[in-house]
């Protein structure tokens, strides 16, 4: 990643309907500028067949032709999301640096789809269980993984926002994070613990507090992590993962305050009590089960 800063580029442009190429070395014909309405815009120019894709209430998408060239443009509609739009542009530019011009349109569209839902005002809030789950993943990443693996590697390893994957997956091990309020932990899919290599089950016991009490709040935890991210690529990847998790910073989440009563690490070995996919009949697609935490003591570890 080259850590492109589109904000600086946009600040160079003062006139409507004026665009600058992102840089001369980029393999794609990507430009940033202001459209006819003065909205910040990133556009790709190439020879492609149009794909029908949806914009959002934050980003407007247009396809058009100028001369012999076809263009797709992404324009910022809601200026309150300017910082996020800069990150979107930075990610689009940096992630496509190894893409050939003839493959550019497909790459750009696919990359946009990963960001598509940010800024939709009709979005739904996370449930309380989802809030606690996301908080556990962020606490573990912030307090443990950043020191152990480094910031960039930890963010890239965060795959819990994707279906049927461990919360964090590295070359040598994986980590599944659970938040609990009683002596039971629910394993909601076979893929959460079943694996051919070493992993850990991390449990955070959370106590809910009153909204005005001191404790952990999701918005504050996100801000704390963002303040540690010095690379724009890390910020873009982190925000993209939050978007995939369905989280957008909203005042609504400040009413959910928690205290970490304790955290525990359990090594998931071949003897760990779990259901493995290879022992199930083929007709069974998935299964959900509960583990009694106080019966896992032999697998408890002081460190990971």
C-alpha cells in the first residue's frame, strides 16, 4: 500500500468540473475532482461494459460516455461523510495499484460493493448481543493483538465480520472471541471452533452498567483504536471491517455501557469439547451448541 492521501489532492482542486489524475504511476486511469455541482468525485475512465450497481444516500454513481471513453464516477452527496469518502478513495486507489487497465472497471465495482452500505440513513442499529460481540472483538484486538502481531497485521486478520470464519485468523493460529454474562458460551456454527490448526477461545465476561456510569462504550472504543492508526490504509481497512459488521458511529450506542468482569483464554486442542464437521452425517449442514464454561478449566491458559 502507498497510503495515498486523496484529501490533499481534493484540496488542490478549486473549480467545478475539474479533475486530476491520482498519480502518473498508477496503472488505472483514475481521477479525482469536483463534478458539475462541486461534489467531490472519483472517476474511472476505460473501455468496459456497464454493470448495474446501486448508489447510496451518501454516494451517487453515474455511468456516461465522453468521446470514445466510458466513465464511472462516485460522488459524495453528504459532506458529513467527507472523511469516510477520503478513506474510500484512498482504498480504491491503493488497492488497485496492481490491477491492469483492462481489469480496472470490474475491480473498481467489486471494491465499491464492499463499501456500499456506508452512509445509508435507513440502516438498522446493532442488537445488544451484536454490540457486545463487536466490543469483545475490538477489546481483544486493541489490548492483545496489536502488541502481539502489530496493528496492520491484526486488522487484516480480523475476519469475524465475514460469515463462517474465525474472528481473527493468522498463519500460526486463530482466535474466536465470545462475550458472556453467565457460565454458558454459545457456539453458533461448526466453523467457529473446528479447525486443523491451533486456536484459542477468548471469553469476556461483561456486566452491563447504567448509561451514565464509567465503563466501555462502543463509540469510545472505536475512537481509541482509530487514534492509534497512523496509516491511512489501516484506517480504511478498519472502517471497512466496521461497515461489514453493520456498525456506524451513532449516539444511540452510548447508552450501552459495560464493565469487563474478567477475561479468559482457552486453548482449543483435539480434546477440546466441540462438535467437528467430519463426524456429522452429510445431511447435517450446521449445528449450534452451548458449552459450560466451568467445565473447560483444563484448557484454560494464562497467556496466548
